[in-house]
C-alpha cells in the first residue's frame, strides 16, 4: 500500500478538498436558487441533528483508528491492525442501527423545537447513518496507513453524485412544498455517501494486507485491550465532537427562541439564520479544506513520531501545520472582509449576509489553526484537555448567544458575535494545553511575520478594491482583482518564508522545479 509523507498526504487531501469545496459551493448555489433562503434555512436546521447522531454513532473512532494503526504500522504489527478494524466495525455497526432508530423516532419532537417543517428532511436523511459509520472506519484505517488517496477519491465522487442529483430531487418535490424540497436535497446527500462507500470498499479489497473475515470472531474475543486503547482516545474525541454537535444541535433551537424574545417572527428568524449559516458560514469555512487536510495527515504523522520518541519532529510538525494553516486563512479573511458584498451577490444573488462576513472574518482567522492544534492534542493522547476546551467554548457561546440574540439591539448579529467568541476562546485554550503538555509555543518571530503578512495584504487589498470600484464592476473584473491579490500574496508567502523551498522539495512533481 502506497504511503505518503506528511506534506504529500496533506497536498493530496488539499487538492481533493479544493475540488469538493468548489463542487459544494455549486451545490449550495443550486439549493439557494431553487429553494430560496427559507428552504436553505430548513435544510440547515435539520443538519445539526444529523451531525449529532453521526458523532454518537462513530464514537470518535476515526481519529483513534488513525492513531493506533499508525503506531501499529511503526511496529509492523499486522495482528494489531486487524484487531483495530474488527473492534471498530462491530462497535460502529451496532451503534449505527441503534441511533438510526432513535433519530427516526425522535424526529417529530425535534422538529417542534425549531420549525415543524424540518420533520421531512430529518426523516429523509436518517439512512445515511450506517453508511457514514462504515465509511468512517475505513477512512481511519487508510489515514493510519498514511495513504490519503482513497479518502480523496471518495470525497470527490461523493460531491459529484450529490451535485448531479440534488437539482433533480428538489425539482421533483418542490411542488409539494419547500419542506419536501429540503427532504429531496437530503436524499442527494445519502446517494453521494452511498456511492462513495461502495468505492471505498472496493479500494480496501484491492489494497488490504489482512483478511477481515478470517477468524473474525476469534480476533474480536482477543481484542479487549485493543478496545480499551481505542476508547482511551475515542471517548474524549467523541466528547469534543459531541460538544460541537450538541452545540450545533442546540444552536438553531436557542436562536429561534432568543430571536422570538427579541420580537422576531419564526419565518424571519429562519430566513436570517439561513443567511448566516447557509451563505456566510460556508465562505468563512472555505479555507478549512486546507486546515482539515493538515489535521487528518497530522494525527498519524505525530503518532508515529511519538511512538519513536522523536520529540523535535513533533514540535516541527505542529509548527509547520500552524504556519500553513495561517497562510491559507489570512488571504481568505482579507478577501471576505474587503469584497463581501460582490462575492455574496455573484454567488447567491443577494449581499444581505455581508454584515456577518465583515464582523466574523477577522475572528475566524483563529479557526483555521484550531483544527491542527486539536489533532496534535489527540495524537499525543491529550484528547481529554481538547474536549474540555471545546466544552468551555461551547458554554461561552451559548451564554453570549442568549444574552445578545434576545436583545432587539443585536438580534441575529448576537448569534454571529457568540460564534466568534467561541472560536477565539477554543483556539487559545488549545495553545495553552500544548504549552503545558510539551512546552510548545508559537515563536515570537513567526507572530511578527503573521502580523506583517496581514497588514501588507490588507493594504494591497484596499488599493485593489479602489481600482475595482473605479472600473465597471462586474464578475470578470472581480475575478481579475482577486487573482492579482492572490498572486501578490503568494510572493509575500515566499518572501516571509511561510512556505520554504525545503518543503516544496518534498513534493515529487514540484521538486525538480525548485
């Protein structure tokens, strides 16, 4: 099985993430154009429940599988790898059946807490749970093998299937009502996940070095210690994800109730929440396909280094991830702040969500380094501190949300402020946890370089924005301005050594050019 280096694996995931993120935006534009803000709001209100149930089903096993498989690979222990797979498939298989039934049974009650019309999307999406459970185990296995290609292929395939079917299902069901159209959009998600799982299974069959069915139950009986090892990471990791999922689950409920206290009608609250979570947040999360790719590759890389007691390599990998994550997020922060109105208008046909982008983008710069920091904590068997950090962040978000969103002077902007507070707090707490555990800190020299990068790019962006406004503003002009800003930004990255030649030389098809 092909094993990639840290940067090679990250690059493969980044390319796949870039493609899927682009396809995902097309998917969201289709949703927005066909269903409108209200339909998107219903779609977005149903998703948090799905994410919560998926978190409960997977029990944090993907991260645990990745770490333990990487450690077993470092020791060349194939028996251990088979035990890990055996236990994981049994646990996720049982949990997926249980939580699918619970989700279907509780959907009518959940719908009454937000908008009754979310009932149909909630029921429609429930079959995806066992599909994603098996897929998560296989992804964790390949990540532990430090082979990121299978996950990358299936991510792209999933989005292609989803985007080619979503318009069909929405058009088919829209005449019956916007809630049925939202259910149709959910079904396209199921179809994409199912096809990608079939592809993942075929890749596993061709690439596997162990026979899963051979003495399956014998391995299961002898895997009690493996189960404990997995859950020592999985349970705190589940805690972190569960906190995030519960937070996302409770969020639309608290938003609806708080905005009602502020005197905002249910339909208007759904529309505003759709603008925030359906239009603004996807743009803010755009750079996360890079940071998430780094995070996925970081867990097995640090786990392998930790198993071999290579402490300097651990510090270097964390520092490298933060540097690249910040570089990917800084340009997005500046572009979304300066050009929020034209970007939203060309994408969704409305610039109403620009106020959210201008407020949140500077704070969400810290979000882009939060994921690698959390992965580093999990890889170092510090998943429990990461969980507590997430809990503190979620609690603070809820407090701020209730206080501000229920105030007519803030309304939906109070929700945006609460989200920003949570992002900043969790990232800072992760940094503190790493400092306590392994004495890691971002070098002062790099902090200065980060500030220089932001200030320089902002000034150049302001100048280009003036040029854009002075010309005949249109989509082509905007794209040319953004391409020009991006080119200058790449030059700044090399000038400030956010990306080095030594790192580029590790990438096979680039090394001959540097």
